[in-house]
C-alpha cells in the first residue's frame, strides 16, 4: 500500500530539498536542478477528489465461487474543516450496497451496517480495509474476478455522490493489488 504514496513522499522530499538546496549545492558541488528533472510517477489514477474529500485506492477481492457478497476497501481523507459522512451508495454489480464495520464479540468477528453513516472528521483519514470498515456489495450479480473493476457510486452527506472503481485483486492476497502494467 505504501507504494502508492511514493509520489506524495517524493513531492514532500522535493519541497524540503528546494529549501536546503543552496546550502546543499555549496557543500556538494551538485546542482540542485537534478531534483526537478527526476522522473515523477504520474498522480495515481485511482485517486478521486470530491469537495473536501480525497478518495484513494479503491480495491476489492475476487469472490470465491457461489459467494453472494463482496467487500470493498478505500481510503478517505477529509481535508475540510467540517465532518462528512459516508452514508451508503449504489452499484450495478450487486442488489444492495452497504457500509459495514467489523466487531469482535466473544472472539467471533462479525460485521454489521454502520448505523448513521461512517464519519470522516475534519483532517482525518479513514481507511476501509479488511477486518475494519468496508463497503459491502450484497447479493452480487456475478463473481468478482481478479482484474475486474467494480464500479460504484458512494454517497456522502456533504460531498454528495462520488463514482469510484474498485479494482479486484486475488482472493487471498490480503492487500491492495499492485497496479502493474499501467
Ligand atoms: Cu460486510
């Protein structure tokens, strides 16, 4: 997952470098210019901005044969000064689309709809991930296959409707798919 943030880290590094560059150039004799010609990764195609929200890296998992549900995972950052809420969504890939949370009761992990919506506080990042919050495709119309993109429209209280594509990784991968070959 951290790979996806490499461009951001690189950018931050570049900003710092530009501040210290004159001193650095004197010390080493190297031109600071080379930092600016460094090839940057393009901005991740799987980042969507909507109002104060930034949605990053939506992904899902291939569903085993016969499964009726699939999970969706995504990172949501609120750069605004007021909270927003993920209250639901729609998709053509399933009969229903719900926002779920996992909880452990007596050692058994269960999931249930998040009542009242999932709050993303100002300045906060909420990560929907396996074992935690997630969106749930209920009664899927066809199995999710690795490499598919499952389109859905998330509904936020303030940011409104946001279209995202959940990229499907392997069944047992346990992490976001590496986006090779883009
Ligand atoms: Cu669920």
